[in-house]
C-alpha cells in the first residue's frame, strides 16, 4: 500500500492547494485502497474519489468511453492494453503488486483435487 500512497502523491505533485484525485480501481483492492485514500486525504487535504469496478470488463468499458482518471489500478493485461493504445503515460506506469488465489477448506472436509484445471 505504500506504493499506492506514493502513486497518489505523484498524482498531485507540485500542487500547492487541495485538488481532487480520481482513481479507477478493481474492486479487489477496495479495503486497502479506501484506507490509503483516507490517510492521504488527511495528510494532504486533497480529495480522493475512488471508483471501484467488479471486473476488468467493466473497467475496460468505462475507459473505452473516456472515463477520466488520475490514477488507474488494474490487472497487468488491462494496463498493458491501455499502454498499447496510448491511453497511459509509459513513464508513469508501474507494477505495484500481484494478486494470488487461495483455497480454504473446512477442517472436516476432504482436500479438493486441484492438480489440474479440469478437476
């Protein structure tokens, strides 16, 4: 989350007054990003408006119709696509994290067979 806070700081670098920062993000980051945005607002007096999208297709559609954003947080594929289309500044683009998938099983349940995608 420090990197996201630094990224938000970059978004307003040089501004001597409070400004609005518009962030578009995948909903998976909502819990942490809301906290970071609130802390950033308290420390800088800048207002951060974060719009969360349930999936990459929703985020892609909003970007395709010109949804404005100061900061975009999304999966690598989306970011690379936006870079190819010239919608992002390549010098300001940075990978800041990775998301994994886990499986939780009740203690009294058998372990699932996850050896292949077919199972």
